[in-house]
C-alpha cells in the first residue's frame, strides 16, 4: 500500500497553451525582423521633414483617390525648403480624383521642379488626375505594366431632353 503524500503527480502544460505560446513567440520574432528590415531598407530615404546629416532624396506618395492636396503640398514644400533634400521622388498609385486637387498637385510639383529635380514614379495605376499630377515632374518613370494616361473628367449631367420637349424648346 502506498503512503499518502509520497506520490508526486507530474503535471504537463496544456497542449493548447504550448501551441499558443509558440505561435506568439514566432509572431513577435517575425514582427521584430520585419521592423528591422523596414528600418534597414529605408535608410537614406526621407518621407517627411526632419533633421538629417548629408544629402537626401525626399519621397512623397500619392495613393488612392485624389480628393485633397493639402498634406501632399505641405510635404512638397517641406522638401523644397530643406537644404539637405537634393531631389524628390513622387510615387504615384492613383486612378485620379478631383480636378481641383489634381491641378493643385500638378502646380506644386511643377513649382518644386524649378528648384530641385523631381521624378514621378508611376506604380500600378496613374490615370487621369494621377497622371496629370505627374506631368509637373522633370522625368516620369513607369513600369511596363502601369496603367496610365487618360486625363479627363467624368461629369454627371442630368438628361433634361424630355423637359425641354414639354416646354417646346428644340435642341
């Protein structure tokens, strides 16, 4: 017969907890590795104004539908006045957008291009207002598969032909 209190029971961690801890550990390691990779690959590329040593190239991204221009214009002006920024690359991935914002971007890029070299880099799509904005740059670079061009405006106009007929107005 076994005496009470002398038997030691071995306890193992629940397999689900072990799996979750392992996955969590790998997730943290991968996140850290990606963070370090991003820091390493963006060395020397400026995406906003700050204090840097040596000559730099500024990078501005125009992504998605162009509905406003204020933030991009501010970044372009910051690069214009920063003496360490010697050139600017504008990365465009946009199907276009509002005419006013696209016009403002074009004019600001053109103005900056008179002081510093500006290169427009067209990504997957740079159509309509996205392409229009790129025309202010000194050089435009596109991938062979970039969908681009087609500067135009889509306007919705109501069809009032029936109303005009009822009023006796000929069109």
